[in-house]
C-alpha cells in the first residue's frame, strides 16, 4: 500500500515553506495532522490572508479555496485537491439573483438593503456583496456583522443560508415582523413595517438532516448530556441545544469541558468522529451520522498528487478573474471582526 502520509511529508520538507496546507475542521484526521492551519472558515480565511507562502493547498470545499484566492497576494496561488468539491448550500445563490433581490427590495420597500453573504457562496455573489457596500460573514461572526449594519440603521439582505440567518436573528431578539424570508419568486408578504432582515431560502442538506427525535433519543439515553450544534441546523434543533456555534467553537467547547462530560454534536459526522477519537475521556456522540460528501472528496491521494504537480505541471489551480469587490466584502468582514 502506498504511504501517502510519508510522501506528503517528504514533499513538504522539500518545499521548505514555499507551500502550506490549510485544512477545514471537516477534513480527514490524517490531512488535519499534515496541515499548517486547521480551523473554521473564518480562521482559515484570515490565516491564509496572512501567510507569505507561494502556494496554499486548500483542503476543504471550493468556496473556501476561492475565499483564499480572493484575498491572496499577487504572487500566491491557491490549489484545491479536488475541483469538484463544491457546496450545495453555496449553489443556492449567485450574483445575478442577488442583484435581482436587491432591486426587488428597493421597489417593494423603497430601501436599499445591504447584502451580507455567508462565506459559503461563490465569488460572483461576494462581488455583488462588495459592490453594494456589504460584508461577508461566517458562522462565527454573523451576529457581529448584522449588528454593525443594524447600528447604522440599515436593513440587510442575508444569503444564502436561511438557518444561519434566522438563528442569528433569534439570538438578537429580532421580532417576527422584522424578518422576511425571500425565495425565487420574489413575492414579499408585507406587514406595513420596514423589515430589518431579508433572508434567502437556502440550506445545507447535511445540517437539515438533524431532527427533533434525534435530540429526544440522545436525552433519553443521556439525560444530563449536553447538545452542541452548528447554526446551519434548523431553528428547532438550535433551540433545543445548549450551545450553537462554528466548527471552531464546537471544538473548543468540547476541548475545554471536563473529563467525563457527555456531548451530542449536531454537525458533520467525520468531524464529530475525529473529536470523539481525540478526547477518549469524554463521551461524544454524533446527533446523527450526517456526512458532507463534498468535504470527503479531498483525500491523501489527491492531496499528494496536487502537491506533486507544483514542481511539474500545476493541477487544480483556483482562478478567480474578477475579484475586486469580493475582496472588499471579505476585507470588510475582517475589519468588522478584528475591530
Ligand atoms: P464553519 O465556518 O463553522 O467552519 O462552517 C463551515 C461549513 O461549511 C459548515 O457546514
Ligand atoms: Fe456546504 Fe453543508 Fe458541506 Fe458545509 S456541510 S461544506 S455548508 S454542504
């Protein structure tokens, strides 16, 4: 059997800092071990934007690699080991739809809503976001970004994840009449008020799979166990949870919990399995086995082949042609979060 770990390590040593590997929390444990950066999508975007290596091999899905390419310095190249690693949630919106929604909001409510797009979107959506003065957000900072625009008295169009939008709105105590769900037919149910938050009707099928009976089963088995979930889960699940947050938040909450603690985790299964193996002194169970097939497309073999191509004939290069406004929207997020 080919020992890819050894081969990758050897190539990394040869490259001597010219290449770094960035890995999202959902990646295979052996890839995580080989990575220079590991984290949630916000941390990875910031880490990649600060590194000087000539090549960043991004082990994650395409919108994450595009994010790194948008923020990259001129001499940097971003590679994604499997180009078909997409994200069905990101496919729910594109730049053209965003422009149409913004125009429709203007016609129906006589306001210019500011677009806030979730990191889980492609460059064209981020370009529209930046063009209209908006910011990207991730699951770790959605509330901060919304607060920033609400404090200026602006209404926001949030896309594409409905659950992250509504779960964040609930945390902020937004009232029912302040929120409007927007879908493709662009018909709005008006209530005489100016809505604060318009939320696009997209979702992540990996996180939609968690249902209330999963929580009931866990609670029946572990009455004192805690539930921690990602905010891409349905509102009903987030409401039943003790904590909700980004993948980094999930990791750090479990890491700092006492030995003997019991957790059910509502997010991607392979990530939960990695945490379970890493903390054997704690009982950590998946709320349900829900796998992100796209994240799982990255493996040791395609990571090795991509690294090997760097000194031969570069493969899997991420190219983003028009990125000026997308860059603005990502920089705006970093500026708001880092203060
Ligand atoms: P995080 O930013 O929390 O890592 O989430 C990314 C993601 O795609 C979750 O499904
Ligand atoms: Fe996209 Fe969902 Fe996979 Fe995250 S878990 S990358 S949102 S499909």
